[in-house]
C-alpha cells in the first residue's frame, strides 16, 4: 500500500527542462520574450500609486512546494537585467502581481484578445488492448459536465472539485513539458508534426516513437452527441464526404470571428438572435445556442499508451484559431490544445490532470493569462495565482463524490486583476461609480432651457429605435400585464375622487385623463419607461381642496383649474432653470425609503380592499348550523325616516304603507332606504359567506400563481422558449385563469365596474373649465400659494420615481431626460386642469413593474450558469398602447365586466411584493428578524 501511494506521488515528468517556451520559427514571426521594454511598461494599464514594489527579492512562501526553482530565478534575474543601463526590469513578490502586470499590458494584436472558451476533455479508449479513438468524457463552458457511466447522457453541470496533487502535477507538466505559443497550423496533422518535432528536438520523445505518437494523436474523435444522433438516423456517408479536408480556415469568418458589437441605438435581444452561425448536420443545436458568439475551443487530450516509458505532454496556443473538423463537439475554432500521453496504469491520474487543465481554462484570470502569455513563465504565474486562490477541503470532513451545485451568483473576479489599494485609497471603480452618478443629464448648463435642449438632442437619435425595439413578444406581455394593473387603480382612484368631490370628478374623468396624459408622455417624454398614474398625495390634496371650497362657498372646479395652471407654470420655470439637476443630491437612502414606502402602501391597500369586502359581504360568525333552516332575512321599513328618505319616496309616488317591504329584493330595499330583519341579516344586508371566502381564494391564488409563473423560466419543464413565454405572460395568464375559474364557479364575486358612456359624471359640468367661474377674481392670484405646495409634490413624486427607473443597475443604454419628463408632466397637468380631469404623475410601483416586465436576460448562458441580466428593452410602444387601451376601455365594458375585483387586488399585492425585491433598504429591515 505504501508503494502504491509513493508511486502516485512521483512526478509524471522528469525535471530539469528549460522553462522557455518553444516557438515554431518557421510558422510565425513572433518571438516571445520576458524583457519588458520601456514601451511595454508605458502601455501597462495598472498604475501602482503609493505602493512600494520590492525589486530583486523573491517570496519564500511561493517556493515551499518545490525546491528546484532557484536556478531558474537566478537565470531570470540575469535575463531581466539591462546590460546597457544596469537597471533591472520589475520583478514581483507574488504571482498575483505578475498576473496583474500581464493582464494590464495593452496588446494591439487582435489575435491575443481573449474570447469565450469551450473546453472539451477527450481520452483514448481501447479495444482489444489497442487505442481505437478519442472519446469525449467531459466538457466545460462554465461548469463541468461529465458523460455518465452508461455513456447515454450528460450529467448535470456542477462546480469542478480538483485534487491538489493533480494541480501540482499539471504545474510540473507546464514547467517541464513542451510549450508552443502562437503556432500557425491549418490542421491536426500540422499540429501533430510540429509538436512531435519539438518533443524530439528537446529530448522529451525518442525519434523511434514519432510515428506511434502521431498515429495516436490523429485517432478519430468520438463525441457524446454522435451516440444520440446515431439512435435517430442511420450512419450514411456520402461520396461528397470522402476526401473532405479536416479543417477549413475560411469558416473562421462565420464561426471564430468576434460578433459585431450591437449599436447603442438597437436594443437588446438577450442573445437569442445574435448567434448567426450555421450549424452543420450532426451538431447539437440546443447546446450551440448556449455558446456565445465568437467563442473558441480548448481541447484537452489525455490517454495511456503501451509504447511510452514516461509521460509526454505539450501545451499549444494556435494563432490564429482554426476550425478543425471532428476535433471538437461543436463547430468552433480551436485556440488551445493540451496533450498528455503516458504509460499504462495511471489513467485515473492522467484524467485528473486533464480535468485540472480544463478547469483552469474556465477560470476567468488564467483564461486571460493563457491568451496574453508570452512565455512559459507567464503560464506558470497564472497557475501559481490560481493556487493562491484555491480552497482545500480536508478529506475526512467532506465526501469527494458529492457534486456541488452551481451558485446562483458567482463573485466577481475583478479584484484579482487589480493591484491591492493602500488603506484610505479609493479603488478606480469607486471613482468611476461616483463620476457615473452625476451624468451630463444632471449638469447645469447655465442657459435658459439648456437642460431641456440637451435632453431633446440626447433622445432624438433614439426615437425610431424606440418604436422598432418594441417588436418583441415580451412587449406584448408587458402591455397586457400593465393594462390590467393600471385599470384597477385608475378606476378606484376615480371612484374615491367621486366620493371626495361629490361627483365632480369620477371614474370616467379618471380614465380619460389617464389615457390622454399617458399617451402624450409615452410619445414625447425623455424616459418613456415611466408609467404615470394617480398617487395618494394627489388624492389627499384634492380632498383638502374640495373641503376648503365647500367650507368657504367657492367653486371647486374653477379654483382647481387656477391652481393647476399655476402649478404647470411653476413646473415650466423649474424646467427653464435646470432645477432638475438637484436630483443628483437625492441619495440612495431617499430613493429606497420612498420606493419601499410606496410598495408597502400598495400591499396595505390590497389587503385593506380585501377586508372591505367583509363589510359588503358579511359573514355570520356565530351561527348555529342546526338552526340554519330557521334563519330568514327580510326587508322592513326603516326605523327612522329622514328627509332624504321622504324625498325618494315622493319621487317614486310611494309612501311607507304602499311599499311591499317583505317582497323587495336586496337592491330595491336599499333604494327605498329600508332595513333588514332576521337572523340571517347583518347591518348592511343578508350574510353572504360564499362571496367573501371565494374572494379570499381568488386574491391569494392570483398572487401565488403570478409569482410561480414568473419564476417558471428557471423550471426544468418544457423547452426554454415555452418557459420564457410563460414567464413573460405570467400575470396576464393568471388573470385569464382566474376569470375562467370564477366564471365556472358562478359565485357572484364583485366585478370591475367600467363606465359605459363617454360623458362627464356630473350634469353640472362640461369638458372645459373656467379658471374664474363663480369665484371672485382674486382667487386667481391667491391660487399661487397652494400651487407652490402642489409643485413641490409633483416635482418630488416625478423625479424620485425617475431616479429609481434610471438607476445604473437597470443598464439603460439610451439615456434619460429629467427636464423633458417634467416639461411633459407640466403641460399635461395644465391640459387636465382646463378639462377638469385628475392630475397624473409618475407612479413608482407601476413604473418599477413596467421595468421588471421588460428585463432582458442572456439567451446563451452556459449550462448551470444563471442567465445574465443584459438590460431593459427600452421603447415607447408599451406605454403608448397601455394608455390607448385604457381610453378604449369604455367600449370594452362587455368583456371587462367579467374580471373579479379580488383578482385585481391580488395583482396589486404581487406588484407591491415583487417591487420590494432588490431594495436594499428592505433587505436590511429583514435582517432584524434573523438570528
């Protein structure tokens, strides 16, 4: 047993080889070197400010795992010194510092620009004791996937767990094996010939074994997807396939080249249409969709043979990358190739070294180092830096067979690329973040309407793209969702206004005002993602104003018109003076406190409306089930007859004695102001338990079903396109399902009440208001005082919501326009005042819900990797159609009357809860409940 352990720990390769990478001088003019000249140092991105970098001293900690590196470092120190000046090139204490230098060097060579990598591990398989083919056993795009033991399917993606010993063996392979950088080859035959020539020249391979090694390298590659395809179609090889070349460098133009960067004017498509590569027959098209455009391949070939006495290995970087037919599972050009062949008996050891190499290539830092490395030393520095970052798990405290699930959020590796900052010094990213917060849209111009002019110039070039980018199924889902979400608060707000203003402004005015203002804002605003709506502070202002007019005998609509016109004028003054630049002083705490408050109000109002149904449809809480056959509820004359009751009776020509009280239904009993008597009656009518409990079921079912369908994108059922569509239409599908269930149940739940005629609610008003009317003339100048308060209210509501929408987390590409937004709101506020319509301003929760419904995620995420958030689908059409449909709702009463109000209350709850996600203020509040 001790002998076996000793044999396992013996290094695979003999030491003593030169560390310099071998370069094929016949194929490339590039000669790697490590003497960093003055030009290289000047082009280096990383600047060490106030950090003393020791020169000529090596870290002892770095060399604990090997004792043979001192000779190398003496050579390197002599090589790095400049014989002419006597000065030394910079040396580094740690591998991290050298890696930061490598990655910080600007390289104009396009061939050294890092690409996304697909890594494949192939191993030699045997039949009758002879190697027959290279068989694919694992692959990496981000996480590791293995071919299961049965060989029929891929495993779930998981985080690769490596043996520390295999990492040291891999380092020994790079240190002592063959390293060829920037090899120019067109086929696997060329690569094999040049590799074998280099191995023979360096003494790593005997001349007599050249043919056998070449034969092994050129064995056919069998990929996992070929087994799937062979089960579905017969293996047919046409005459045209015979003589086909093994590689086609011209295919690099469509496969290996970097995908053109999308212009800012064009919106995001989530990567679903950006990959225009034509897949050949026999290629797994579903897996190809997950590979980013412009990706390249890294092939790891390991195996055991019977003609070698000691292992041989090589690391190759091709320049340029070349598409080698049959080498890789997917048709992407090969950039890197790692070869390890050794004697029989150590197959598992070779496999672990191959896994280590493949995992290194998926590491973000080593991946970049491999592209920019100029010699063997750079590659070793990359491995050493990786070893500095790894975490070792004790064998007695963890089961190595357990596969770790890929994390939802992978920490950024940016800090590994930057030198550490001294205490008290801000990192460059922090300076960049501070500079980003005060953009050009919030800078004072010093000119009248200067900010407005800049907003127009900024947004005008994107106007056509704001229309073109809306041609996507996701926008249709957003329109249907937000239309249903906006209808209920607008009608509810109109009803509350009707109660507060005695019918002067009610539901029809609210619908018309919302449609008119929303359409204008969507067409001309600087940030059309913002949704205008009725807000609580505006309702409170309207209530106070109506009570004031009633107490002092003033005309409410006339005084309201004067105040609205003054408010619009003051807002125009704010636009002219660039007052919106004050928005830059709104901190994140203010934004999140405001947003959290509005979200909590939405949740509270949804629950409050549900409880209000308990008063309209009361439940007998203390009933005796055995006496249910004896319970009755009848209409009876009122206990007290008021003047209003007598007036109604006189209008209908009835008296208390002539009304058949016992035969009246509930609605007629309420019309004649009758009372209810009997054990089955409450204060406001008979007990109706079914409606309340059914409303509760509809309410919570809507909330949970909406949340479930929204997260359906991450489920395992159905194809990706189906899951994505269901997720986009989550709320609309929920409403339709709930409406259908409610209709089938037949329980008379309260329904949405939409006006069916387009005319003012009150017969005493028209569509145009007189600012003076019946009021004295001095009410016009006096109206400027409440207008000042209203202006502050409008300004804060609008701009805080705009700041929340324009956060950098949303990755908006087309900019914003605070001055232009306020201008549109001011103009429409004046229009609504003259027409006697409610005032509308940016609604925080509706706007956040609109943005969330238009989020775009990457469509080509690696297996096991969470889709990356790309940005928001910025356009104007969704808002325009939402408010257009709202204006047409008067003509859709026959369909809208089937929507139960509890379903809309459930949508309220969903919007409030979903909008709380991502608010750091709320996340900190939740910490109080955590032990």
